[in-house]
């Protein structure tokens, strides 16, 4: 029993670390579209993984935190941007019974929180409502379109593969 718990703990940590690393790499490879008033942070597509494994929650949070630091985000962005991803990931985990709803929490969390960061932390002159639309559209592209493609891809994996990867069904 203790050995099984150790194995699951190692798998949890490994999954979280892989997701964090993927998030950082995706932001670093596409920095031009990952920040600013018009953004489509493609790494946010990974938030749907929280519908399959709780390890995605710390993985996404740490990945976002590191990405925000490494891209030179101001402290408010580092904190609030990371919080938006955390809230989205937790919301996705809570909706895991219907994986097709997985993109909704990160879309909403980011569309509501990030515009305030862009406006007040970076001094952008656009109105909040317009920033909510631009960030929301970027999140719909990242989480809604690409995230759902990821959901379909994971769900198409044979049960035995998902079981070995410790992904919920």
C-alpha cells in the first residue's frame, strides 16, 4: 500500500513537472502572441489537462508563474496572471465529469482578470471592456479550440494507455 502511494506521488510530481515545462516552452517559443492587449497564449490550451489529472493544477500554476517571470512580467502580472491560470485549472478539475466544458473556467478567469492587469499594471490605454473581448477571444482560440482538440486527442487514446498514464476517464 505504501509502495503504491509512493508510485502515485512520483507520477503526480512527474506529470506536474512535464505540464509546467510544456507551458513554459510554449510561452517562450511564441512570446509575440503570449502577452499584451491582443494575445492568444497557446500554452493555455494545456489547462484542459486538469480535466484528466489533478497534477495539471500545480503544473499549470508553476508553468504560468515561471513563464510570467521569464518573459519579464511585472509583479502584479506574475501574481494575478498565475492566479487566473490557477483558478481556471481548479474550475476545469471541478468540471471534469464533462470534459467538453473544460475550457470554460480558464476562458472566464483570464477574460475577467487579465484585462485589469494589462490596463493597470502595464498602463494600457484600451478600455477594460475591449481588453476583456480581446483576451477572451484569445482564450477561446487557445482553450476553446486548441484545448478541445487536446481533449479529443486524449479521449481517443486507448483506455490501457490512459490508465498507464494515470489519466482519468
